[in-house]
C-alpha cells in the first residue's frame, strides 16, 4: 500500500507500521555479514534503515478529535556514548596532552585520533536513533564505547606524565619539560605510549570505516525534524474518579475564581513530575461546574515540546472559533489567517474571536524554558485579549517553566498519601472480577509502597493486577521492578523517558550515574557532584567552574523531579563535631529509569546474585560481602571508573584492580595503597581509615586529584609538606574529626583552587599562619579555625579576608587546638584578633570556643551581621559579659551558650522608648531551640539600657525546646506560648561542699508542654508547680532529686502522659493517692534507685496490681547503687563534654540522648 507522500508502508512482525522511502528495498537480517561491505545496488546491508524484526524508530502522527499526538514505535535511545566521545575528543586538544604527545613525537597520531572522534561524534546522534532497530549497529556502538574508554585512559596517561613533570620541576616551558630526565626512562615511556596510542588509533579507524558504510546522517547537516506531538496520559474527555486530589482541585478552583477582579490576564502553573496527575487535575478543574459557569470561553491546547508561537496561536484561534455559535463559525474561519505566518494578522484574529470575554486557557504539557520565548513572544499576545478575571493555566514538569510563566504562585502537585494510593490501586485492581481477598490486600499494599504515590504508576499497576487471578501472579509482580512489567514498560517508562530526553548530555550522564546507588539510598549532594566531576561528566562553562556547574546540574535534576526529597541531614563525627549534610533520593520509578538507561552501574550483591563478571561494569558499589567472593568477579579486563565501599571492609585494597579508577571510597586499612596503581584518581575518600606518612606520600603522587576526604582519620597527625606542589588541582579537602592533627602543611594558600577546606590550624611557623587563607577566595560551606591564640597580630588575622569569602556559610573559631580545651594563659590580643576575623553578613552558622576577651568585638554588636544566622554556639567565654546582638535576628533558630560565667542577662540594653509599661516585648522572633549551660551569673532574660530587668514582659514567640542546666541565679523560665520540651537541671553534686544555691521550680509551667525533665534539684521536697494542668504532657522525667518525697497532687490532669521515668529520688516512697489509675495513656513506667517506691511496685507491693495494664515497665528487682566513680567523673574538668548532657545517671534502657 502507498502512503500519501508516495512512500511504501510496510507491516512489521509486531503489526506496527513504518514508512520506507520509495525506491529503497526492504532490508532483512539475512543481508548482514560479519564485516560490512558496500552494496553494488546503492543500498547498504548495514544500513540502520534495515528491519531486523524489531520496532522501527519512526512513528506516525494522527488526529483523534482535537488532540494531536505522537505514537512512538520504538523505545527512546538511551545511549550515553555521545557525551563520552565528545569528552575524549576534547581531552585530545588539552594543552598539556598536546605538549607531552609532541615531546613523544606522537602529536600527529593524537590529532588523527581527535579527527576520527569528531567524525564519529557527528554521526552518533543518528546512530543512537537507529540502534534500537539494528542489532549490528548496537554491537558497533558497544565496541566504540570500549575503545572510547581506552582512548580516555591513554590520553590521561599523557596528561598525568605532564603533571608529574610539572610537579617535579615546577611550571616551565615545553623545552625544559622535553629535556627533563628522570628515573623513569623517557625512551621507555615514549615506546609504551606510542604502542598504546597506535593500538587505540587502529581500533578507532576500523570502527570509522564500518560507520561510513552505515549510511548515517551527519547531525550538523540533518534537517530539523518537526517536533512530535504527544498525548498527555489523561485525555480531556476522561471521566474516571480522581483519588486524593480533592484539596488540590478545591484550591486551584478557588484561585481561578479569586482572580475575577484582576484586569490583567493571570497565569497559574500546575507543576510536578511526569505521571503525577497534572493534566488530570487540570481537566477536573476545567470541567468543574463553578468554573464552567464563571468563564465565558474555555480553551484547551496541548503544547508539548513544540513551543511554536505561530502554531500555538493558530490552534487557540481555531479552538475559540469552535466555541462560537454555528452561524458565526463560517464567517470567523474566512480570511487568510489560517495560512499566514504573520503575527499581527494572527493577533488581530485572536482579539476578534475572544474579544472581551473572560476566558480560561489551559496550556497543557509545556516544556519551554526560554524566558524570552514566553516574555517577548507569546505572553504579550495571549495577555492582550480577554476580559477581567481571565486566567491561563499551565501544566508542566519543570519548576523553571513554572517560575518563568507564573503571575500567581505555582501549585505543586505532591505524591499521593498511602491511603489515597491504595484506594486508587485497589479501585483498578479489583474492578474486573478479582476478589478483594486478604492476601491480595497485603501484597497490593506492598506494591503501593513501591509506586511511591505516583498516580500513573498506581493506575498502571492496578490495571495489570486486575488481569491476575492468582496470588502467585501478584507476588511475582511485587518482586519485579515496576518498569519491568508490561504495564510499566509501555505506560510509565515512556512518560519518564520523555523527561529524560529533554536533558542535556551532561545531565543525562549525571542522572544515569545515580543508578549506582540502591533504591531509597540517601545520596549526599556534595559527594555526588564530586563523583560527577571525577568521572568527567561535567565540564567548565564560561565563568562557571566545575563545582558551580555541578551545583547547577544537581538543582536542575531536582527541579525536573529526577532527584527529590532534598533535605538537611544531621550527623556527628567521632570528635563530636556536628555537621549538616544535604542529601536527596530518587523516586523508585526514576531509579528504574536510570537502571534501564545504563548497564555500567552495579552493586556487588547484584553481580554475585547474577554470577556476572565486573568486566562491563564501570561504576561499582561494594558492601560487607566477603572480599573473597568479590575477587572472584574480577579479571584482567576490568576497567572500573568508580569503586565505592560505603561500609567498613576489613580486607586490604591491593586485591582489587584499580588502574582505571577515577573515584575511590575505601573504609579499611589502606597501608598497601599505591598511587601508580590508581594514578588517574580524581576522588579519594579514606575517611575512618588508618593513615600514615607512607600512605599520604603515595597520595601526593595523584596529580589529578580533585577531592580528598580524610574525615575521622584519628591517627592523622600531619599532612605531607609537598602536597602544595603535587596536588595543584585539589578542589576539596575534608578533615572533619581529625582530632590529632597538629598543624597544616606550609604554604597551603598555594592551593588556590580549593573550594572546601574544612579545617585550618594556626601555627607560628612560616607559611602556617592565618594569612595563608588570603588567596583561597573560593572557600565555601564550612571552615573550622583552631589555635587562634597563635595568631601573632591582628594584621595577620585581617589578611585572612574572611569578610570577602562570600561562599562560606559556617564558621568555627577556637582559641585552642581542640574545641573543649582550656587556655592555660590568656592571649593578650584576643579582642583585636576577633575583630579582624569579621566574616561577611550572610553567615548561617557561627561557633565560638575559648575566647578570653572581656568584650565582644564591634561586628558582633551590629544586628545587621546576623540577618541570615540560623545557629549560634558559644562555649567557655569565661570573662565576657555579653553575647552577640542576636535577639532581634529574624533567622536565628538555635542558640547554645555554655560556660559563660560572667553573663548576667541574655539581652542587654533593650530600648523601651515609646513602649508602655506593660507592653509585651518579643525577642528572638524565630528561635526554636535554646540551651543554657553553666551560666552561673545569669539572672535575667532581658534588661533595659538602665539595667532594669523586664523578664515579666519578655516573650519568646516560637521557642519550642528549652534546656536550662546549672544556672543557679535564674529565677524563671521565659514566656513562650508554644514551648513543648523543657529540661531544668541543677548541678548534680556528690559532695555538699559543691552544692550551689538553686531556685525552686517555677510555680507556673507552660500548658503547651509535651515533655518535661526535672534533674538535679537536691533540696526540692515537694514541687508546688501546676503540673496537673499540663494536659498535653506526654513525657515526664524526674532524676536525681534526692530530697523529693512526693509528686504533687492533682497529676490526674495528665491525661496524655505516655512515659513516666523516676530515677535516683530515694526519698520518694509513694505516689499520690489513686494516681496510677488516673493516667489512661501511660505506656512506659521506669523506676530505679528509689528503693521504697520500687518495693511497692514489684510483685507483692500495694501498687503492683495497678501496673498490670502498663505495657512497658522497668523496675529492677534490687536497688541500684550509684557508681563510686561518679563524683570524680562529674567534677573532672577533663571530662567537660560530659557536663553538656543532662546531669543524671541512666541505665541502658533508661538513657536519654541529648540532641542539642
């Protein structure tokens, strides 16, 4: 049969139509021979246009009603070969590579390699398009990929040799490099590299010859094909019930109706990942009764990726005409507008058919991210027509599209809740005669969890399950990847692949690399970017360096929903240093997509399970599987690029091949690590390893190294002195938790590419002073400065230029070598030094330890310095009487003050002018957590300029968590309407001589409390506070109150109490009458070191029968004695950090974690 354009239509075995150009014979697999040859009849048996019994990569466009869409007849080409070839070709032109190849007399071969790669690059786009239907072409591309990796290794060898020589003699002219003689024989190097390069060149020549016989089109000369139209998954006339979107629909409808008084056309984007239900929601809103009545004209246009202004205008005009009365339609269609490309003519026609009507226009599935295309071309046309209250609703996947087009805050669609997801899936699954049996429900709910709340996946899986009548069939589906089953493969994945198709080459590589990590794995943002850099997936662009480019790509993938759930994760290093890390995850469907795109990423468990070799794997993640099992999978042909051991492995690295490695993470004893076995490394993480001088000397031979992580290397005492010469490309140096590190190498300021330097220890040696930070202008994130007492003068501190390092967001200042050390002798210039260390005003976290000055510096008295500060910690300011002016900071969320013995008021010099005598004063407007420890002089929350306390007027409006520990002069807790967690501690002393005077508990406790800890009040006999009024209280702990005889009466008001713990209150012998029967929610009861009370609660005691209904009880049989070492441990200054915890002794089951 003939197509309209004269081409013949052929029927494939799958029954799918594709078009063959007239006069071109049909090719079959029988035409293929082991080696390609040129066909004498003008056709090529290796042509990608030959049909091998698989789907041809063309499709046909058809019209159904008013919706045009594209039916794809092949899966999208996911090959990542193009960016790989492009990167290797670029490396061949690297100046250092060219210098060394010229030195070796191989520059002609290098140029030939570049030309061949560029020739291949031009054809690859077409090759990828046709590879899905041509097995021979796929095989050719696999060979090309292997050769491209091999060529990359060879070019890296040249680059490494150049860097090695530069490191030995310094940067010099090519003549000096050429004449430099080392122990490594230049002759042998030239011979070996000549052999390697010529071997690669011969392979690539053969592949180019084959390529020329394929008849591939040159991508730069290929005609621009018409963008395809795509039907969004939810058709406009679909009437299926919508699950879990009632609130979304109500909110969007309200937004539309609320625009009725707006004179200008408003734009409301609805955005979210593919398959989440944007079009479904827009359709439900479009068909809503109130919306139908409100708008006089409604138009729906599917834009897809064809953001052609002329085509969009014509379609909108046509749809608007369709809404006219029948007698007006004919007249409206007259004129030459439908054939015209004239914007003015189309605008006039648009104004004619819409006029002053209040219209609703839905632009469905918009992909355009070019702001100019919208702002300068389409927006002026669409927003110049219509009456007041007109609205354009846009559905899109990208936040960037939403931000470009919106005039109303975009509406983001979230994933469905677990119950809504189950309702959607079960509605489909049990709609075709499958009975809702208990086993089906259990399996179905587990499948729901795998779908992660994505409506499209849930509908697809529900439809699949509806055809399965057996439990075994449901189990099989549950155990498979969502993308592996029939429904998922043909419905979910194409939608996600369409999003993938719109990524740049760099983004595609970076996304595919994420397949290395298991599902639900929390990927650390900085680590991920650094691994991308190490593997060469990203290149510098304009003024954007590698790190900035990586940040850009990360956030793009996040915006486009390829990555999700970005959050701050809190951790702690062995040294006790707290740290914040940004992590993210991938939706399970996105993970399936990544695994389908690339076969280069794997975990060791997958290889062992499949009994597969590592030969074709480029990126591998190891686990605790025994190394013997791992080594069986390796052979001499392994060319791993990434090897990550995310958990501690007790075998040595020497047993694993790592010649081609670009990134290595290893948690073990690494004494056998040798740089010559991994000389191409860009990323090296030896955190928690036992490192020594020999190992670090070997690391200094990694001239390409970009990232070095040595966190928690407790044995690390010093860094190599020559790392400034060898590691000139170093960008990130992590030294968190290296508590035994005594100093920095000389002249570290020469590493001027550093973006990350977590730790800097000041010393008086030449080249080790604070002024070394002067030229490190790219420093970002966190910087910890130790041993500040060694700064010779304020001038040197000023030379550090901290105020110019705008990318730093966290700073730690410690005057000692360790954070909690005490200064033996006060430095004489501390105030001047701290003034000279003034940072920029956008700092988010500030920590200060051991400052001995009498006053805070001037910059700490400026409220404008703390407009972005989120967290402030101050330890051991023994002489200072005030804190930085942070009580008016709009951003401060966390405040911790420890060991400020001279501090009398938290806020001083408050201005009360113009305020009434009884006017409430709000301070710390955004503070959520506060801990005050060992503030022996603190007696007021706030004082005026006249020194008058105004505690009764002070309010902390959003304070939720408060800890007061050993602040004996503080008589009250601050007023906070939302306080949930309160810990009040006296000083726990084991000698009467050490006992400090303590105030009683406050009489009025906030009724908002949910958790209350009372610790260390030795002389508290009977609390007189309003404990019984705390109806929201869920947790009550009373510890180390040795004089306490009874809990207060009236505690039967604690109707929400779930946990009651009493410890080391030996004078307490009984509960208030009937208390245990009047605590209906009590689930946990713990009583220890209270002999008489324990006796009454054990079997045979009068309280025993009242405890039967309490699920969890801890009441030891024998009274526990306090440890004899307690006095020494608690009073020793060497154990200072212990005093930061609640001052009580716990059993294992009775321990409390202080997360402050």
